[in-house]
C-alpha cells in the first residue's frame, strides 16, 4: 500500500485530503486522511464496530497474519454494517485496514525516530564537521564508518590522517584555515590498541593547544620510550601513517600514484618501511635491556635470601652454643615465644602462626644504571627501502583502521570501469528507467529481511566513491551469484535501472561478479581486447545453472519425488511461476549428495578449494554490515 505519497502530497498542499467518511475526520485529520499510526487503526475499528479500544487493539494485532486477518474480516463486516454503514463503505474501509497490515507505526515509535532525525538534519546542515565527527565516534552501526567518511568528503570536509601528535581517543575537528574544517582520525580506530595505550599516548605528549601538543613526540624512539605501547600497535601506527608528520614522509606520492602518475622517491628519505625496521630494532634492544635488568634483580634478591638464611643459622648456633650465657639467652627468647603461643588457641593460634611466618622476600630492583654501549638503534636512518605505493597504503589503512583514508579503493579500478562502461552512482539519475547497466563498488551492506511469500530477497548496497548504489536480487537471479554477493567485498553488478520519484533509483540485479577477478582478466587480455574478454566471461552461465529444465532435471529426478526446475515457468501474467512449481528456488540448482541429502539452496557455500590468488582479493577485515540471517558473516 502506498500511504507515503498521498500523505506527502496532502502535507505539501498538492492535493486535498480525502476522507472515506466524515466520521473519520477527527481520527485522520492530523495525517490528512491517510492512515499512518497504530492508534488510528484502533480508533477506526472501535468506531465502525462499537467495541472498546482494548478489543480494537486485539483486532489490529490479528491483522498481522493470514488466519487472523480472515477471522477479523468475518467479525468486522457484520458489526460495521449493523451500525448503519453501507457495504460499499465497509469494503473500502477494510481495504485500508488490510493494506495497513504491511505498513504502519506506533505514534510514540514514530516520534522517537522523528525527533533525532530533525536534530540530525539541522546539525548536518549548519555544523557538518562536528556532526560527522560525532557520528564517527559513536558509530551508529548500520553503515560502516568508511561510508560515513565518504559522506563527509562530499560535504567538503577534509579527512586528516592518523597522527601520534594530534589524534585523540575520539574523532576531533581541526580548523584548516579560513572557514574550512577537517576531521582527524581517532587513535581508538587502530586495530588492537587498548584504552590504556591510548591514554598513555595522549598523556605523554601533553595537552593539545592551538599550536599542537605541549610536549610532542620528536622521533619514533622518543615515542617508544615515553608512550610504552606494544610492538604490534606501534607497527600498525607506522603502517597507517601515524608517524608521517613526524618524519615528513611525503604523502603526495600516494596521491600521484592513485591518478596513474609515477612519483619519484628522493634518496636518503625515511620511509614507512624504514620505520618498521626501526620498531623491530627498538623491540630487540628493549628486550635485551630488560633481560639484563632482571638478571641483576635476581642477584640482589638472592643476596637478601642468603642473609635471612644466615640469621636462622645463627639462632640455631646460639641454642647449641658451648657458652652458657648464649644458651640461656636463646632459651629466654624461646620461652617468650612459647608464652605468646599459649595465649591464643584454636583458629587464633593458626592465624597467629601464619602472621608470624617469615614473609617471602620482596623483589629488589636494580639500582644500577644500564651502561650505554652505543648499541641503541639509530633513529630515523634511511635504509634505501622504497616507500609503500598507493595500493599498499590503502590496503594497510583497511587492515589497520578499517577505512580507506588516503584514497577510495574503487579509484584504482577507474580505467577498467571506464572502458567497460560502468555507471557511477552520481550519474544514475541521468540514465533512463528500465535500461540495463553496470555498477561497481565496495560492499556496504547485505540485508535479507523476512518476506511473507517465503521467498528470499537480497538487498545489496555498494559504494563507488561518488555515492551509494542499491541493488535487489530477487530469487530468480540469486542462483549463480549469491555466494559472490555474500562472500566478496569488491563487486561489479549488472541490473535493470528502476526509477521511483524524482531522485529514487535502484537496480533489479541480474548478475554479480568479483571486481578484482574481472580486472585481472582485463589486464591479461591482448591490447584493446580486455573489455570484450570481460563481457564474454560475464555472458557465460556457470555450470549447473542453466536456463532449461534439462540443466538440473537429471540430478534432481534421481533423489526427488518431483523434478526441480532450474528456471520457473512463466505464468500467464509474465511473472515467475509459483514457489511450488519451482521448489521456491528460481534458477538455483539443488545440491544432491550421494547419501540422498538435498542441500538448501540458501546455503550460499563457496566452491570447495580456493584459488591462491583469491587471498589477495579478500577484504583485509570485514568492512560491511550484514543483517541477521545473511550469509557471509
């Protein structure tokens, strides 16, 4: 039921509100004649049947399932007509109630959504940088942060990389000069970093002022000794660019390479690879110093333990001394101890004995300073190793931060996508409805909400750097492509464009492939033939997913009571046949094991084994949202 469009048209004054009966004006006046809230349904049922609001609410609840709706209809019609309403009006009212079963909100629920929506819209319009920094910090959960970063870029907000001297625990806004603002990445985004380590970093460098921290880290060695962060975290900070500003590592080289221009690295310049080597040296040196310190501590502790043993030996010698005065003195000490022991009995005696037990010697730390032998790692020494290229940097950012900060990952496929004729998100509004086209991007979300028919629908959202793209995989198109949709992260999707309203666009997907695999095929083809080779590959139907009954009839017939078709027959209306005629599987095949077990077509299992090249194509970490029940984790 389309209740949104009539409401908006009446709300904007583009049409007059329409009421099926004047008795409905007090109930539907606030929503311009359109049923929107649960409370309105309850009042309508009470009005037409004469029941109480409690009974009307029970009837509203029953509209949620088929059996309950049928029973409610049998109850509603005679009671409404008995109150003087015509049969035609009652039928029209019932159609409205029946349509409401698939749409509607509790008024309090709607208000709880509306208030933060208005507040967020105002903040995003008037204070975009602080608003986006707050959203990134508090992580709304539905969309990954890398998509929110893209949204910030589209708003003209600069994304500032990780910096050990300026990044805080949360995302912060920095003034860029003039009226421009940027958002600085948070230290808490670094993979594996603890809250204690973040606090040590920020405490060691001092408070941040307009000119920077009061006691900034000068070198990697300085950071190592003052921040006392674990080696894996320091390595990730280096990989993510946290020390680029400290050593003046030129990030412009990355931007040039992303545009296809090869930069020239200056000799004698420190690179991230050099800093990684230095981290290893610092770790080895620190471990060696710690081992030496522990050895000295053990020596001092042993000396103290020896003195205690010597005292006990002296007491024993006094008791057995040949000197009578010494023996008498030792006996007097023993008598006093015995007298004290007699004073306490039972549990108190045991507690007293425990309290008088000789305590374990406390560890004694060394007071000797380590001798500087000149073997400490040299800071900032260039080894001649090349700087990380653009793709390596983005890969490191995705691994460490879960964000492609310096460049969008799709930018590396720009040449291939242009030659293949892929439509970008920003250009979809210029394409005609029902036209077939290709889109590509990073997977943002997969959702598989429950559908009343029982058939599965997969909603896929991609991000290509210019905006999100929504694609819908109905059951008849999922067969060869569901595993790719759920288990891959860089995708190219073929589909038919669907226009809804002035700016609503989505795709009815008919195919999906891994973008890196197609890119490899394009690169390996002869010059000028890459696009043709890719299109030829995309035109092929994977084994076991034919379009005819014979494609899977033989496999299904041996184990099933009736054949399962690879493609459902078309009904008279042109729509796919019923779920019963196709086993509810559309073009999907049935996996029949030798034991007779027939695997669900929704298992979406990858083929056995994996191409070694696939490891390089996998996402460094999960970068997308998947609704409960979606495959692919």
